[in-house]
């Protein structure tokens, strides 16, 4: 529960993923706009470790701390937007519809 003050994330893996998203979003978007897709993929690869750590160490839905749940869902929403802005990530698994 919140004491009325600003809630602060306490899980290092959540703080780490949020920090990596903030650090990498700008360079990734600039690379994508310049059609330097190899750089975009390399940037996405830098998120693999922080995302793995997040899911291994963080309880996303915390029934006792709704502030934490909202913050962690916001981190995941930001990740989704970043990953899907220029790419259909289903293509990685061959699941996207083939369009002619």
C-alpha cells in the first residue's frame, strides 16, 4: 500500500529493465528511422538479459502492492511498443500471415 508519497520500484530487475528501455529506446528508434535494421536487432538483443532477469526475479502481478503491478505492467507495455513499432515480432517465429 502507498503511504501517499510517490511509489518507488524496489525490485532491482524491474529497475534494470526500465533503465535499459530508457537507454536503448532512442538509439533503436533512430536506427530504425535510418533503416539500419541490423543495429535495431543488435539493440533488441541487448534487452534479452534484462527481460530474462525481469521474468525470473519479479512478481509482475503483486496483489498486495497494486502500485507495483501497475508499474511493472507499464514497463512491459513500453517493451511491447518498442519491439513492435517497426517489426512484427511474430515473424521471428514464422507465425505472421504471409502478405503478397
